[in-house]
C-alpha cells in the first residue's frame, strides 16, 4: 500500500525536505503539503507537483505527518490537528526546542511522535538530521523517519536529551560556516582581492577542508598541523585567532544556541 506523507507548514525546511524526497524517488502524488497562505500552497503545487490540503485533511489522509512550523506556531497547529489525527499516524516534529512530550500531551493518547533536527544542506542532499523517539514511537517509526530524512543526507539517532545540543551544532551549524566565509571574504578584500575572487578562493578551500575532514580519517588537529609550517604564515593567523578568543567565542556561541533551544521548549516566544 502506498504511504502518503504530509508536510505541514511547508516553509524553507519543509520545502527542502519535500524536494529531496522527490529527488529520491517519492511520487509527488503521494506527498501532501499545507501552508498558511494560499499563494504559498499554489507555489508548492506549481514547483513540485504536490497536493496542497488543509491541516485537517492532511491529518486524516496521510500516514505520516511532518510538522515544520516554527516552534512558536506548534501549539496552535497541534490544537487544530488534534481532533483529526488517528493514533496510528506517525507524527514527526522538525521544530527546534519542542520536546516530543509537547506533542504527546496535545495529541490523542498513544500517538507515536518522533523528533528530528535537520539542516538546510538538505537542499543539496547533504543534510545532517538527528532523530529521537518519543515515548510511543517504535523501532519501525524511527526507521521510517530515517528513510524520509535519509533522502536528504545523513541521519543519526540520539537520545532526546541531546537534541538541544545537536540543534546548536548541526541545526544551526551551516550558519556558522556561512558567517566564517563571509568574514574571510571581507579579509580578502582588505588584502586587496576582488570580492568574487576572494569568495571563490574561500569557498573552494572550505569544500576541500570539509572533504578532508570527512574522508581522511585524520583528527582536525593533525590536518591543521599539516598546514602550519614552522615560522610560516598559518601560525601567525592562528596566534591572532587565539588572541581574539575565537575558540572561546565558538564555545560560548554554541552554548547560547543550546540554551535558546531549551527556552523554545514551551513553544512560547
Ligand atoms: N531554517 C533552518 O535552518 C532550520 C529550521 N528548523 C526548524 O524548522 C521549522 C521551520 O523553520 P523554517 O522552515 O526556517 O521556517 P519558515 O517560516 O520558512 O516555515 C514555516 C512555515 O510554516 C507555515 N505555518 C505556520 N503556521 C502554520 C499553520 N498553522 N498551518 C500551515 N502552515 C503554517 C508558515 O507560514 P507563513 O509563510 O505564512 O509564515 C511558514 O511557511 C522551525 O521549527 C525550525 O526550528 C530546523 C532545522 C533547520
Ligand atoms: O535558528 C533556528 O531557530 C533554526 C533551528 C536550527 C536552525 N535554524
């Protein structure tokens, strides 16, 4: 029997997931979407050939519901959905901070819930999605969530107690790398390079470094040491990074992201 999947609140992350599922072979006719604005629903239909429905219709029709609204909109969406979700549906939450218990308390007793934190590289099938079971989710439900999110990249199962930390690392993670590229491109301009050349040099260096990190099996310290020649250029840069507390700043930044994820747990702003 065909499994229907509905993405509810199809914004940036919902659409990234949806497009990846279609690239991976899901039939658009088996994918339902909901949106708050009619023009957004039509945009999704035109772009992907998926079927826009109401939240209630999605709840009644789809076997799996993936909720990709903002944490602050989750309470309202669940209030609307709750009367319509049969307990044999799998409900997946993609929202930062929101614990599975938040959904379980608002849905019918026994509804299986899975929490997933993915990231925007889903757009290029290189997402990192971390997956945790709620109290009624079985191994089969987790495997189904892995199948869906596996369409857009890697998946990893973690205890739910680690979800806020994972949100800080990989959920928000791409933003830190974009920020670094932005800052390093500015440095290139200071050093007299045209912006487009500086951008290309930094992006290719980032891609090369990322592939080495993934494929070489070497520790990042060893990879950095290999670049850092005695009395050379790199060590001068590293000294400045240490002088400016960049390592401490990153630790503090990720701690702040983890804390914000915890704050979002109640779904309030
Ligand atoms: N952006 C990211 O990098 C990541 C985001 N996330 C999580 O994904 C979720 C979505 O984030 P993102 O995609 O960036 O946000 P978006 O605002 O792009 O997407 C959320 C969408 O939900 C719609 N919406 C809100 N309420 C309803 C409703 N009741 N019924 C139907 N649609 C509704 C919004 O409509 P409208 O357009 O009218 O506001 C919007 O299109 C968040 O919970 C976030 O924590 C997780 C990982 C990474
Ligand atoms: O900034 C946010 O809250 C979302 C969650 C992870 C990435 N973006």
